[in-house]
C-alpha cells in the first residue's frame, strides 16, 4: 500500500506540475488527477497480478529466494541490485 500511495502522489504531482504553479484546483484539474490515478493504479495492479500468475505458471517462485531480505543488504547485494537497475534503465 505504501508503494501505491507513493505512485498516486507522483501522478498527482506530475499532473499539477504540468498545469503550472498558478493553476487553481478547479473541477477539471481534480477530475483529471482522480481519473488518471484510478486508471493507472488499476492497470499497475492488473500487471502485477499477471506477473504473479505467470511466475506461478512457469514455477519461478524459487527466483524470489535470490532477492535479499530487508536487513541483509551487504555490498554484494547492493551491487547486484544496482546492476539490475542500470540494465533496466538503459
């Protein structure tokens, strides 16, 4: 839920930033923020569900064991996570 809250905040902030600093919160802006947030949260939840179903279908649940648990981060794990992030973003 924390991730969804952060995502909702980012969506609302980006839409309001496009409107400019002097934009008033009229009904059109509120409707745009609300509709965009609801649609994107629904799509992201559906995508996560599809990924979880595919992981179960192809028996990839063992791959989760390779992810580090909170509190177990050492230099090797952090370097591995940075490498994944660089590969995804490039």
